């Protein structure tokens, strides 16, 4: 079969006998390969509009492989070297019985290529839909995926061609154990980083509280997460620590509820103070009108009745938080002063206790002179 195919291909050398024609045909084959590669990308983009992207990848990849093989056969045929290629294949023992193995190998290679392209597209969509996956993280993830998929493909192909993989697998196992023991903390942080990037409990710009640290997320890498605290400090938290702690995302819904406590005098009208407080909070620009600000009576304090002023802000950030709190405190204080509502400071009453008969007797005993020893003079 290979001999007949080689004989047919070699007939091209009879058609193009001059060296110049053969060089031209070879150059045209190279141009054709690059053209097919270019057209496959354009065709893939257009086919994706009509069929699923993965099928578009399969069609364009198969088309490229067919075009490449056709150009290779033509290049070999015009120079009359098909017999040499056939003999080389024969020495390798690749007869007709090896055709299924060759076909399976091609399927594995093409399938791996398609999966890698699919992964690249998926990562690009994740990056476009969320800022949590940066360009750097996407490239690292793509490279790791390529290494893993091609490694698996090579192992499968070697197994199909009856290569002894026991020594390779044992060596890889020992190497994996050594690397895992030497870099278990780093690997744990990397695995946690992948979980955080795909689970996305927070994104860049979110206001989060992780353990004892609180601030704005500025960067998420595979190894650690960086946040900027409200004091302006940058804190690097390993991703395994992040995943092992409770994460509070204060900006998940796009708004945040804040509360300010204020005390009013016991003689003041609490209901009137609540209405004045609610109206004062509504005049602050950063405070949302929906949900409306609320005032709740919280407790009896030593010198006052404590009211909780609750209000919401959107697009939470440290600056908006403190501007809203400052505005609410200033407006409520001014409104209370205009309405005559007193905000008391801590007071303490000192009261005397009436003397009893027992207290006076004890006082006289302490004041009586003590008798001296020695008897009468």
C-alpha cells in the first residue's frame, strides 16, 4: 500500500522535471501551509457563529492537518523522494497493521490541540467577565494546562505504541513526592489560588475582611492575595491562609450598611429624636434613599438612651464609608442642636448617707483615749 502510494506521488517528478519548477512548487507548498493556517483561524471565527466553538475548532484543525499532509506529499513527490520516505516508514515497522495506531495517534494529537484552544477561549472569557483573573494569571493557567494535556497525550501515545512506561511512571512518582514535600506550602497556596480564582468569593476592588485583616483587594495572584488596609498599608496574605479563614465580603451586593450610635437625654422625646435623626441622615449625599435610613432604640445607657442610626451606601470604599459617617454625625449633631435635643455626656451623682446610732457609737469609741499601762502613781 505504501509502495503504491509512493509510486503515485513520485509521478509528480515526471511532470515537473526542471529544478526551478520543483523549487517553485516547494515554495508554493510552504506558502499554502501558512495560508491554510491563516485561513483556519478566520474560518474558525466565522464557524463559531453558526456552530459550537469546539466543533469549529475540530473542523479547522482537521482541515489544517489535511492541508499540511497534502503539501508535504506534493513537496516530496516533485523531488521524487517518496520511495525514500516509504523505505524509512518500512524500517520503522509501520506497515498496514499500524494504520489504526497512526490514526489513533493523530486523533489524540488533534484532540489535545482542540482542548488547549478551548481552554484558551474559556480563560479569555473569564478574564473578560471578571477582573479577578488577570492577564498574568491567565497565561500561567494556560501554560500549566498545556503542559498537563500534552504530558497526558504523550503518555497515551507511548502506551499505544507499546513503550514501557513503568520506569517513567515510577520516576515521575518519586519526583512528584520529592517536589511535593519540598514545596508543600507553596503548592498548597497555588492550589488555593486556583480555587479562589474560579470560585471568586471576592474580586479586585472589593472591601473584604479576612481573619484579622480588613481592606480593599488590590491584586490576586496564584500564590497570595494583596489588600490595602484603611491605614494605607499593603498586606500580602497567602492564598492557603485566605481559604482557611472566614471571608467577609462587604461589597458583594454593591452596597453596605453602616451604623452610628448616638445618645439622647432621658428627659428628651425619643420618638422626636428618631424622626430628626432620620431626616438628618437623608440629607447626606452618600446615604442611599433606598433602602431608607432607619433609627432603632438600642439600650439604656448610664446617662442616655442610645439610638442606632442605620444607613446604606453604594459602591463601598474606605473613602465613601468615612465620608458618609462624618456627614451623618455632623448633620445629626446640628439637627439635635437646632431642635433642642440634648446629647448628654457621662454624669455621676454623689450622695451622702445618713448617720445611724451604731455608726456614731463606733465613731466615739475610735475617738476615746487609750489607757496606759503602769497602774496608779
